[in-house]
C-alpha cells in the first residue's frame, strides 16, 4: 500500500518524507487555504521534496476551463497528478489528460458506480472519501470493498486511493481490503507508529542493557 500525505504543510511533508515511507502528497483547495501560501509555489515546493505523485486540484467546473487550469498545473513538475471532481466535465477532462499521459486523480467519489465511471475514463487514481461517508452515517469503508471487487472484475488498472482518512482504523481496514493507496493527515501516519507495548518494551530493554554496563562499538 502506498502512503500519501494529505496536506499542503511543507514542514510536515519534509518530516514524513525523511522517514522514507512517503509515496506522494494530495492537496485540495481547503488544504491550500489552511497552509496560507500561494498555490502554485506551494505545489512546486512539495513536488521538489517528494518524488511521488503530487495531486493539485482544478477549481473550474467546465471542461474547457479545467483543461486550461490543468495545463498550468502540469507544467509545475513532472510528478503532478491533476485532481478533477467526479462530474461529467471532470471525467471528460480526465479522459483527455490520461490519453495524453498525464496522471489524474478523480476526487469526491462517494459511490461504487462513480468509481466505475472514473475507471472507464482512464483515471490513474480514484479517491473515495471514507471519513465524509462515515459523517453521514454510512460505513465509508464498505465503499472500498465494493470498488475493489468491481475493479478486479474488469481488471481496471485505476488505483484506489482511500481519502478522507480520519484514523488509523481506516488505514488498517483499507489495507485489508487491498486498497492501493491511502492519503491521510500526517498526524494519522505518525499515530500508526505508536504502540504502548513498543514504548514499554524499549524502556525495559534499555534498563536491562544499562545494568550490563556494556557498550556497542
Ligand atoms: C483527498 O484527496 C482529500 O484531500 C481529503 O482526503 C479530504 O479529507 P477530509 O474529508 O478530511 O477533508
């Protein structure tokens, strides 16, 4: 499973990238607003830190304007994936971009049928939002299972990018279902490292080691 950071905060991205476990970054207009910096500059900096796909989202709603924005965004760096919304115009844009060799991330997916349409449009990534689904009383993770089944039935190469991840349980469940990628806020990725028994074990080993009076090297 690939790990993407769902943030536009440069320091957080650098820190995660240093672990060697970061495979990409996703941004959206709300994350850009939160970071409080120029969109293009921010994406350029992220793309220079992390070699994996960096999603940058169009804000236009019609195909022609989406294509114009995508043209600007894809020129930022070679590792940009253009993020388009799951609408007829978004999928038309997706098809045009992927036919031309550009990576696309279709976002705001809330049903398996939407994911089927996006795969037919040739998207590189489909982003089903699990947390927002949970918010409205539907178990979002079930969507991942449905999309996995449908994509496997037809051998679609589209990667399932689990988005709107709110806790490590979402990551665990998505990994068991065979999702290809997950994108999560950095705090959730750091949470995944933690286990109280790991901390206790380290403390006990260090105490015993100290008692031996030995040194390594
Ligand atoms: C995905 O690409 C989105 O940026 C993101 O996962 C949305 O998450 P949220 O529902 O927590 O805003």
